[in-house]
């Protein structure tokens, strides 16, 4: 982690400098067990490198190699910039209200309430809407994780003679996931994320063994764009892979030195550069290897009869399984904050554990009901992350600087409107094409 720490210190962070005597929200955060720089980086890499990276060859297959490289780089830049914009807006609101931290939903409410008069009526509605979408997104990821683990375990069991339905394998996964989700805070999750990162590295090495064992044929068909209709699906899949909004905000909040999280070469930017590079490598090499035969996740293309392939599938299943409590952490935190205010302290212990169990059972039931991966990855990405990661940060920033703090030539206003237009385009086109694919699959 030394190189990450070294790079993060080269430049100032977005919110790193305050005038003497200014209120610094970072100094007023009360975190019982804050995470260090290296622990936060481990969580971030684990939160973003999982089922998404294995879906990238399928995404590259849709657009061809050249457009995919350009597209993923641009989407990665936009996603990173919007999250940094969101964190900066939250920091500014904390300074204005002299608070240590204000959560995403309440930040949206406060920003819109002081924004243009025509939008102020929607402040409370947006508060609840952001909260609902955040919970929906995190539980949606958990649904996909359940299906991913069950699908890979099923392939291994089928080869060894134990053939059972995907839904039955989902039943086998439920109890271990409930036990794992009882881990309480990010500090305690660090060993799980570390183990998950280690096994993921081994899994990627095994996958690359298959990707480079034969000569690859780079023909013009694989380089060029095939259909414009597939661009929205690619965007949805890329957003799903890159944008873990709720987890990122939770990591920034729990970090020991949150100033080192943001900035041009802060922890988040360095982590995203690493993640995008890995995604491009896996996506391009996976498509070169399997071509038009690529499946929703590349592990499903590996030969079932070979032990190395079975080991890779088992490793990725284990890595995704160990990531579950990190993804579930955000939804749990949001629901728990509301629940404990309404309950006497004597009931907190029992309610806490019951809630953790319920938030595993809900996505598990959805996975059992609809155990299909591909189209749902792009649908969740297009709907939730276009809102949470692009449109809402732009809207919050637009309202935050109203009416006369938009800078020279109102560049902030122009920037925020441009970001929202891109987000709305991603939302509408991605959801439309994903729903069409889901209808065709059924």
C-alpha cells in the first residue's frame, strides 16, 4: 500500500485546505473504529473488483475492442469525477451546517431546500427517494452475488455428478451467508476483504492462464463497433462494475484520515485507475479468447472438466461470498439508524441481529425468484447508478451553489446540467434496452 499512500500525498485533496479558524467537519466525526489508509484501499478494491470484472468480456463483445476501451475509460472518468463531486458537496454542506457528517439522502434534501425555488418543493421527496434507491441498489447487488455464487458452485457440482437445480444451490448458500453477515463493522470486515482480495488475485491468475494459453486471433470483426443498440447495455454493465456508491461513501466516512480519500491522486482516484486498468485487461483478453461465445461472466466459459477451471470458479465464488457483508453494510446501516431511534435500548441487541438476517433473506428470495444474471446486471447499473452516481451528484452541486456562486461564466452550472443530461440519457436508454433483453430471455 506504500505506493498508494505516496501518490495520495503528491497533491492536495479537494477539501484538504481550509482557512484558519474554519469549521472542519472531518475533525468532528465520531467513529469508534476508523479504518486506516491501507484498510480502506483493501475494502475499495474488494468492493469494486468482483462480479463486475468477470462481466467485462461480455460487455466488450457488444461494442468491439476499440470502442470498449474508449467507452470504459470515459465512463470511469465520469463516474470518478461525479463521486468526488458528491463528496465535495457533502463536505461543503457539513461546513455550512457545522456537522461532522451528513448522509447522502439528507445532503440531497438540504442542498435542494436551498436551491432554485422551483425545486425546493421536492426536497423531502428526494430525501426518501435517494434513501430508497440506495437500499434498492445495495440489495440488488446482493441478489446478483447470490446468483453468481450459486451458478459457479452448480457447474462444479454438476461435473462431479451431483446435479441439482440452481435454486437448490441457492438454498445451500443461505445459512453460511446469514452467519457471515453477522460481522458488525468495517474494521472487523478487513480480514474478510483481505482474504477475498488474495483469492481474487489467484482466481484472475488462473483465468489468465486460459486466456493466453492459445494464440489469439485479432481480426477486424473484434475491433469494430457492431450495433449502436448495444451501447446502453455496455454503459449499464460498466456502471454496475465501477460504481459502488454506497460502499464508497461508507468507506470515506469511516476512514481515519478522510482528507486523503479525495483529490486528483487521492485514495479513490488511485483505486479507480487500478480498477479500470484491470477491467480493460480482463475484458479485452476475455473477448479475444472466447469471441462471440462469451457468457454473462467469464467463469462460465471455463472448461468444466479441468481442475484449474474448477478451482478458478470456486475461488471467485468464495471471493464474492466474502464480499457480501461489505455490500450489505450500507443497506443495513440506513435501516438500522431509523429502527434504533424508534425502539427502546433493551431491544437493540435482538433487533440488530434480526435486521441483519432479514437483509440477507430479502435478496435471497429475489434471487430464487429470478435466477438470471446478464440482463439484470445492466438494468441495476443503468437505473440505480445513473441516478446515484451521476444525476443526483450533479443536481446536488447545482443547488449547492445557487444563486450566485457558480464561478466564472457560471461554469459550475453548465457543468452540472451537462452531467445530469448525460445521466438521464444513460438512465433511459440503459433501462429500456435492459428490459427488452429481460423480456426476450423469458
